[in-house]
C-alpha cells in the first residue's frame, strides 16, 4: 500500500485471528532470590572467576550449570492479571507488519502483536472500526541487502513486551499480598534503585528508598529477555561486572552503578517509528493501543489489506496427540506445585528465546530421562518469509538443553518430561511430568504475555527483590582482581 506521506512507514499486512480456547485466570509471579551462605559463596566464586578476573560478562550457560538455582519465580502470586472483559471473552489476536524504509539497502520491519478487547463481527463479517487493539509485544527485524550479491541479511534488532495496565486499577487484584498497583522490576529498575542505596551512596545516612516505576501511568518497554529468569539475573549482575570494567581513573560504587544503569536502560516506547506515528495522531505520548479507524486515518487504505481468519477447529493438537490427554482440560497456575513452577519457568524462557531467533511457532519434546537433556522438534516456523529457519531452530535446541533444562530440572536433580507447542502470536500448551508423575496440561495466552510478565510486581515484593539484589551486587562490587573484598577504593 502507499507509504504514509508523513513517514517512511507502510503497513504490509495485518492478520486477525479469533481465539478459540477458554483460558484459566493468569497470575503474576515475579522473581525471587533465595541465597543461603553456600549459594552466596558459590555465586561469589563464579562471578569472580568467570567475570571479574576475565574482565568480561559471565555466560548464561555457565550460570545455568553453576548458580541456576539462585533465581526462581516466586511461590506466591502477587496478583491476578486482568485482561479487558476477562480471560473467558473471545477476542481477536493480531499481528501487524509495518515496513520502514531506511535507505536503498536497509529496511526495518516492525512486527506488532497483540489482542482486541472483544470479537463481535457484524453480519457482513467486518470488525468494529472502533474496537480497541492492545499492543502486547514488538519485534523489530532489520534487513540489509548486500548490493554486490543481492543477498539479504535479517537480524532481530529489538524484541520487547509493551507493559502497561489496560484495565485501570482493577487490573491487579490481590491474591496473597496487598497491591497498590503495577510496579516494574526490570534490570533497569533494579540498578536504578541500587544506585540510590545507602550501601553505595557517598552519604552514609541515606536509607534505601525504593523508587516507583509504575506500569499504571502509561506504556513501558521491557526486553523479552527479562522474562527468562537466568537471563534476567545474569544481565542484571553482568551490568555491574561491565560497569566495573569501565575504568575512569578512580571508580566508586556510585560510578560503577551509573555505568551499569546505562547498560540495562530500556528505550522509550516512542523510539519505535510505528508507535511514534500513533502517538502523534492520538496525542498520547505513551500509546499502548489503537483502533482500526485511527489506523485507517494514518495509513489510508489499510482496511483493504486486513485479513480476518475464519474461526475453525484445530486439525491436530501436537500436545494432545503426544500425551493422549485432553488439552482443553487445563490446570490453573494459581497453586505453585512443582509442575506449575516447571511450566511457567519453561514458557517464560522459551518465548524469550524464540523472539530473539525469528521463530514464531515451535513444538516438540524435552526430557532428561537419559541423563543429559534431549530435545526433539516436531514443528517450527518463522514470522519471516524466505528465511532458512534451521540455524535458528538449532540455537533454540541448544538453549533448551544447556540453559532451560538445567533450570527446570534443578541441575539434573529431578526428572522432567515436557511436550510443548508454543505460538508467540497465539497460545502455548505444555504437558509437564515431574519424576514420572501423571502429566499435567497448561495452556497460556502467549498473545497477551505482557500482562503476566515477571517484571510486573507489587511494591512489597519489589522492595524485597531489590533488597536481595543489594546483597548479590555487593558480592560483585566488593571483588577486585587481587582477591580483596569489602574495599571499594581498590577499583
């Protein structure tokens, strides 16, 4: 379609897919650190040997096999996530592809994914032009053409959740703790709060006062890697390791954390060109949704390229076929059993890794029954056309075996068998068996995973997590290549 005269952006396609399943209520679990003396000592040695001594960040693979149990999802949910009109409402999932022309050799495609507030088509099958479409996540792919060979190199340049409260204060209903709204605890929020901590402040009587960064006041961005417990942990602490390596003549704890803060900073949502066009048109500088009428005003003729997929039964359900279980009879994630912990950790880590590797759908099995983790992939596809998905699929398999399975099997201390089918633009079904138990089926709406990302929490849990990270970061801050601890002036 014709490029909007006010930008270099054109809408390439928009696909709408009606939801077909009933979903259990979704609950938010943030991250939890629980370090006993032995774990703290092991963590100290790991970051010293692998990070500080080498003047380099530690690897996620190394962390998975050494300190993988240092971070987990909290056992008690801090709230029940809410979606407009409730999780039982049929709605439309959508993916919109917007091309941005940079120059003759470079094009950027923004894949905007999310869901509508409801699905109530007219008799003619048309969608309400004033229905709200909420943005869940954005993946930006940069395509660079080699002018000599005409080959195209495609890489993911950004992938993140759009985090906000779509229903107001009722969005975050308390479960076990009082809730005063949606608080953010991304690595950036952790480092920002540590920067103002008394432990690292030049003013000794300053008390730790957790700064508020709320999702209730507008849309925020959170890198999808933040959903993966081990990436979240290593990225946060690696920022401090890297912050120490930036030598400015005389580093102080404050200067190290200032450096670290810049390394985990999240971008403003309006740095995305498509979102910026929405902001200008709507007057909302942190837009998290749009209507088809607004889209048609911005990009005339866009309604002609919208495809509404007919609702119909699924031909085959890979998880149901593999397990012989009814995948419509799914388990709630409210109670934190071993199976719930495995399922939610697995889904969070897998979806984060998929979006980094151009993969939109993946299904298969993973087990450690033979000792070493073993993964088989039965189906895989990309949201990009004409891309050889094989190398990306191999990367995901390697990540499943070397990072995700050590997390969910507690470094091979328990037997775990999974059958899974994950669709970033739809939903994820996973069958979980721990120690040969009867498999339990979970289905989660991946199309709305920004509503229950682990970077959302309440004020009480946020303060506890910041306090835990204060101890962890102090372990790293007090390291020096000569082995001294507790003497900050040495670095």
